[in-house]
């Protein structure tokens, strides 16, 4: 036996490398087999676990808690959007939308949304996508708040009104480029810049009459909340445009019948037609014979062209009714307004019309009817403006218009008192600024 073992040891010692390799291979094969058996068992156990209904519910609960249960959305209303489509955009069901509309219809029509209003609402992100809270804007100061009663699953609504305080603002500036740009740099609200141009548009040609370093003053109303946030602006109660150091002061007179802006003598600035229906423009082509920039031949230019940046507001030069609002061939997008039995005006090459401008619409003097563009036969953004008198196109810049009415009797006395009060308030505000 000892001899036999000795022989084996000699064989192993002579072939030690082969023996170690064989042992290593055998160990590897056995280890792999054992691992595979354990792996199959582990996979079977895992599949059994994942198919377990209690395990699935536990995972669902865990993942649901990883993201917020409620999502709050502040949606800025764009042109063409309506209330129902906005909610559908956030996967709110039609059934839920119908419930909201039923509640909202008790106090407000949901289809009266305006561009740039903000709808705020909170959605439960569970399977049913329920609305928990919704704030619907009616105006800058009034909103409808809708809250879900979670216990009985119905909506409650209430009206929220922001109390505003009126404040008078006084601002003055130097015109370095255009009135529009200079006023905009002083953070004067755009609607008040347009109104300022409107009230002076009856007597001032903004291209010819205004020079560099002329100046202006404006005193206007703003309405703000208790935190000083301005919600809206009111009337221009005083304005002055200094042209070559000559004052052109105007005062606001509040009256149901004779309300408007008057000069120091109680004379209304309102005339039949504004001299220029656009602010901050440059007279680029006057009335008369000229070589057409596109057609190339000389012909009569029966209007006045005002060059201005695309999008500059265009105003109705007088009260009247729109009798054309469409594509006018070489005139591009154009509007024609009939003011009375004598005068009509035409506004051409608009980039677009203002909202609601259509045939039959009655417009007020100074109301924005469209925006400067370069549609039709045009080499650049400008307004082509025509004045038609008794069917004949005339030069708007040489048109002599009747002056406005003058306050008399009781209203004149009231105006004089109000004018003095405004002058005193203006002085106090100026002192306060220094």
C-alpha cells in the first residue's frame, strides 16, 4: 500500500502543473453549477414575490409618494384658447370639466377669458385627475375662487375682490427721439402713452411739430393694493407738451355730457379728425406726385405715409363706423372708417387689425384699430393714411378742422375750480419729487 501511495506521489510531483490545472477546472465547474442552481431558485423566488398582490400595492404606494400628490398650475391665457381646452391640456377629464363649469356658471361665463389673464388651479395627480382648487380671473381686481369639499365631493365658490387705492402720479421728461420712446423709458403705462398722443393728436403733428429736447409733463391716476402693486391706470388728469418752450397744458374735466380734456380757457381739444393717427412716426411720403417705390413710375400719391416700427399702434382719427376691414390688394390689410356725411379715412399696410375690428363696428376717436406693418405693395413698415372729403381724397396735413366746443355757464365755473385744484396738486407733487 505504501509502495502504491509512493508511486502516486511521484506521479503527482512529476505532473504538478497539470494536476493543479485539473483541480482548478474541476472547482470552477462545480462552483458554476452550484451558482446556477442558486440563481434559478433566486429568480423563482423573485417572480413569486413580484406577483404577490400585497407587494404590488406596497410598490404603488411607495412610488405615489415619491412625487407630489398635488400639482399647482399657473396658466397664462394665449390667443384662441378657451377654458375647457386649457383644462384638457393638463389631462383633466371632461366629466371633471363639466362639474367645474356648472359651478362657475352660477357667477361667470367661463368663455369670457382674455389674453394674458392667468388661471391658477391645483390638480390631484391620482388616477382621476381631480381639481382641488381653481382661481378664475374676471378682472384685475375680481376673481372667482372654487374649492372642492373633499368629504362630500362638491365645489364651493366665492368672490374675491382686491380693494384698490387711487394714487396720483406726476412724471416729466425730455423728448430725445420720439414721444413714445421717451415716455416708455419713464415707465409710463403704454395705454396712457397712446392716450397722451390721442389728446394731442388733434392739434399736433408728431412728425413735424415735435423737435429734439422738447419736453412733456403728465399727471395720471393709478390704482394699487395695500402692498403698493399697481393693478391698473386711470385718467390723465393733466398733460402739458412744451413745443419750443411753448406750453400746451390740458386739464381733465369729469362730466357725464361734457367730459374730456380742455385747455386753460375751457376750450375742448377734440376736433373732427386727428391730425395724425399714429405716434412716434416719421413722415416718409407726403400727398402729391411721386415715383412709386415698387411700380417704378410717377403717379399721384393720394395719401400720407408715416414710417414707424412694425407693431406701432394706429388710432382712429375720429368717431365713426368701420365700413371696410379686409385685404385691399396693394394696400394690404386696411381699414376704412366713415366719420360723418362729409369725411372718411383709410389706414393701409397694417400688420394686423386690433381685436374686434370688423365692418359695422363703431369706434371712438383715438381708439387703437390696428398696428403698423408692411403688407401689400410696401417697401417697409409704415402707415398709408388717407382723408376723403365728400368722396375726394385730400391732403390730411393741410386740412382745416373746426375747433372744439367751449365750456359755458355752470360747467365753466366748475372747470375753473377743478383746474386750480389740479395746479395745486401738481405743485405739491413736484415739490415732493425734489
